[in-house]
C-alpha cells in the first residue's frame, strides 16, 4: 500500500506492508480474537461465556518490528494516510521525546499540522488549545505526573482519535503510576510500538493487552487463568492460545525477515567482539585487595542470612569492583568492611552514601512501591530507595489516616517505611540525581590512564588510520568514566560530543545533530551515557560501538556478569514453561556467581 503524498520519505516494502496491515486493523469490523457469533449471542471460546452485547473491536495492535526498521515512519504514514474527513487526523497523542524531529524530517512542509509538545513546567493545560491540535507529543513521566493530580490532567479529559505508545514496553508494569495513567486514557484507536514486547517474562504482555482493551484480558484474572498460568506450567493449549492471540494483534519483522522473497533491509553483517583486558600489576593488586575484602563481608551476610537486608551494601560493593575494572578514580573511598563495626547511625549514613553512589552511576534499580524503574529517586533515613511520588504518597496517605483515629488508636504520627517499617518523614528524605553532573575541571585534576582507556584509544586511533570519517559511539553506565575518557580524546585530536542525563533537551538535540552531520570536521566520537541513550535515538552515522563497561577484564566480576547474561538469554530463548526461582533466590544466586562463591 502506498502512503499519502504528504509523506516525503519513500516507504520500503516492509513499511508499505505494515501500513496496509495497520489501516486494515483501524478500519476493521471483525470480532476480537476468540469471539464468535452464535444464535444471536456473542460467545468467547476461551472462557465459554456468552453475551448479547457485541464485544468492542480492537482498533489497533502492536507493531513489534526490530529496532531500526522504521516503526516511527510507518506510524507517521498511518496518521497521514488513514485520514478523517479528507484532512489530517484531528486528534493525536504520541508518547515520545524525540518525535518532533521525525515529523519535520518525513512530512511535507506544505501540509499544515498543528503540533504541540506537552512538556515542561509551562505546558499549556487549556483543553480548548489542546483539542485544536492535530498532534500532541508528551512523555510517560509528564502523563504520570498529571495523572497523580487526577483533576488536573487535561490529557485524560479529552477523547482522542488515536493514541500511540512509542517504546510501549514502558508500561509493562501494571503497578506503575505511568501504566495506570496510560490505561485510563480515552481513545478510539490504540497502537503500541516496541521492538521488545516481552522483556523479562510473559507477565509483561498483560498491560499491553489491557491498553488495547482486548476482552476478556482486560481482567487480569482471566489473563492469568487462561494464558499466563497454563503457559508457565507447560500446557500446550495455553501456548496455542498465546500464539493465536499474538498473531491476531501483532506484526513483527526482524532484520532477517523477507518481503516478496527479499530481505527487508540490506545491512552489513553485525560483528560483535568481546575484548578481554589484562590489568596492570598495580591495578590488579588494588582490584584483588578490594575483592577479597568484599568477598569476606558478603560471606558474613550469607552466614547470618542477611544478604537481602544488606542489599544496598552489596550493590555498593559490586559497583566498586566494576568501577575498578574501568578506572581507579571512579571507585568510592568508602570502606566495604567499615560499615560492620560502626554505630547504627554511622552504618545508616554509609548505606545512604553507597545507595547514592549506585543510583548516580546509572544503575537501573526498581522502586519497591510501584515496582518500576526509579523516577526522581529518594533515599529514606533507613537507606531504602523509592520514587519521589511513590514515597511522598505513602507518607501523605498514612498521615491522613491518623486524623481519622482517636488518640488511643494512634501509635505514631510518623509514616512507616514500606520495606522495614521504620519511621519515615518528608523532612528526612534524601534526593538523588540519576546521573552525575559533568564536571570538566574535576576531570583534569591528576588525570591518569587505565588499561581500559588505553585499549579504547588504541582501537579508535587504528580506526582513524583506516578511515578518518568513521564515527564511533563510546558507551558507559558511569558518566564519570565518560569524563575521564574526554582527556585522551582531546590529547589525540578527536572531535567529539557528549550525550548524558545532565543535559537538557535542547543540548541533547544539538549533540545528535552535530554527530549525525557527515561534513568534514564534524564529530567522529560520541560519549554516550547508557541510561540517557537507551531510548529511541537515531544514531545512524556511527558504524562502531564501544561498550566500555563490558570490555571484559580477565578473572573479574565482569566475566561473571557475562555468565549471568548468557543464562538469561537462554531462559528468554527457551520455552515459556521454564519455572524461574523466586526473586530473592535469583538475586542471591547471582551474587554468589559474581563473587565466585
């Protein structure tokens, strides 16, 4: 199917195929999967339930093409091609931060689209203004923040023609505030764009199906009974139901898929090299000294049965080892064993320091309240970490409940930590930024190289000799490590840009535009923070990627991390019926593997 003339960028065959499928789904009058019409009743073949009322059609689905196959362009083509009353679609809702550039790139400038970016503290909440827009762009965080105020969320007061969730797997956790906010939106047509509809387990699918309003699976109990539990138990009927369901609402192609007998894309072969680094004698001595100290402390926790109780301490210890593999200057000076002999107050302060270190280095930890990745993390006085909105909501709710109790019923006017039940209050919460601020002056002081930095620079210089125009991404979880790498890049004459969480939206867009520019003198290296760069960036100018944290140091915690990664790949690639150990067992087994215990 051909796209509307307003779409400037020609669609590839697989995108035309997707366009036809998506428009067919939007305009379909079929019954949802597993529903049949029998004798003036509508009958569900899974739950064996009959109803006189026709179940609502699913006008949308999941476009789950592999990353890089142009899902965004396909979606723009749907918006402009499946028009309404001969005009561009009057109401649109997309969840994405970079999408505005895509619209400018792919849409004919003569087509007048009213586009509004609903973002920032000055965002316009006037319903009249928003309802006049053809396309409204926003983020999951903004949506969740507005939803928290309920009566002050304009996006929930309007009925949209179409809602598109970019990186739709973001809503996989049904308990997260942003998932609840998305599920409560009102729309006719619903689309999910994601290359990874299942990230960790089958449970990830439920929120996606719930968003699509696919009955009876909007009821989580039916989903668990008819699909999740049977598949987990190895029941073949459950697997067939799942496959039939996914086939009816999902279109997925990989880079090796074929359309009309030809590959969807002709790309150079991806080559992955795991480079093992040998530490210098001095680096090795420091590493093994810290490892032995750490191993002794963690062994004590295992003996006492208190590993999970000291999980922040364990995370901090493992982080120090990973940082030592990268560069000695990254490692915290806080002693691992010191916390065992200190007073409870000192011990608490040390745990808080270590938790801040873990979070500021980009570690993707979960909030124990919403079970989602931390948003604006806050550390309690008892060294537990939660999303700011989550823990503040708990404190306010518990305080409010005291006003409805008699003085005899009130045990304490303080709220309680959801994990350890210690007292918590808003005054004692410690805010932690997810990424460190880039400090160039600090980086220059007493700079020294490391084995990993030397290996990287050797590779980059060799590439420049082969072709001065080759562009590379240098990726690290540790923003401080990126700062360390800046010095040898400058000394070796490399032009580079940086992209990390401390940069505002304008700075990020400028960095991408400079790097994507192919003119002589443009940057050939981008220093990329793993967390900030992990969502939907188009960096097609680069042909080389250096993942610095898994540049594997021999006989180290990094080699053991590879073992754990391979086990998870095998689990994901295996049958759905594999029974996983409990979260607690999994965490403790991984700690043992990491520490060679």
